[in-house]
C-alpha cells in the first residue's frame, strides 16, 4: 500500500493511563490531540457499584465512559485535514446480559458469543427504527460468528467487526476485549471524511486509515490485575497470558 496520509504518531505519544480495579490500561494520546480528548478519572474502583457508571440501562449493560478523542489526517506534504477518526472507549458491565452459551468471557469463544449477541441487539434496535427496505440496504453487521475477527496484540485478544447503519455515514469499527469475567472494554471508532475524488481513491484512503486504526488498538497496553491474570491463565490453560 502506497502511503498517502499523515497523522498522529502513536509510538512517540504521551500515555494516558487508567487503573481499573487493579488492571492498568495505557493509551497513547498524541500531544496535538489533548484539546480534543476527554477522560474519566484515572483510578476506578468497586466496579460492582452502580453509581460509577454513566449509563444505567436495565435492558442492556451499564456503561462507563473512559475516553473520547479524535485524530486528524491530511495528505502527505499538506496540512489541510482530509478526514478524522473519532474514538469512544467505554467500560461495560456484563452482568446477566451474556447469552446462555457464554460461560466465561475470558477466552475467545465466550467473548465472541457475547460480542455477537451484543451486535444482534444493536441491529434489532436499528431495524425497529427503519423500514425493512432501508435496513436490508444499509445495515452492516456480521451475519455469523465466523465474520467476527480476532486480533491478538501483546497478550491481549481483541474482537473486531465493521457495523452500523451506512445510509449517510460510514459504518463504525468496533473492537472489544475483556478485562474481567464481568467487564469488557469497547472501542467504537467512526471514520469521517476521506470522501473526495474518485470512489477508488476514497477506498484507498479508508483502507490506509483502517491500518492506522489497527495501529492505535495495537498500541493500547493492558496489564491485568493478578486476580484476573490468574483466572485468564486458568480458563485459557495458558501461563503466558
């Protein structure tokens, strides 16, 4: 792929960190993006307390907003921004919302069952708001477990799918990983812009942006708490987790 864009450098970016009940999360946020970044408190304890969550929905999982930011991109040798990626990083408490097939979310199979069930729930909500004709034409969701990708970075396992309603905007990129057996970290990433020139050029630019998105997810480091790490090793039978 011929590089056509320039944007933030995650390898040299300052680190934003969270301590989530003993699990440490490290996220690179480039200096130039600080003004566009909103973060939760850096120390989050007692994950079973309802009041720490921003969204309390009895029909779905409780949600805590961790980080919201965006990264801009321009053409090489040009300062004019041609597009951005918008990132919402959230902590979700699963509780009783896991499917019957999901006995644990600390291995890939259980996490994939949960993820697919979550996406089916979201798809159903969108279908209820749109006509059947529009839903069939513009909805983008995995149709099977096999369409959900597994990405392994530095001891962490992320699930990935492209989802959403794409009549006007591009579908979002959604990543998910578990940080306890009852909590998941989700990254909802929206691509905006990159839609000038030919369809072929737009596709090339978005493909390059998707690689930058993967670079960002790969740069997130998770140091599990000793208790969670021991449980991961027991569930996966892997002493290197």
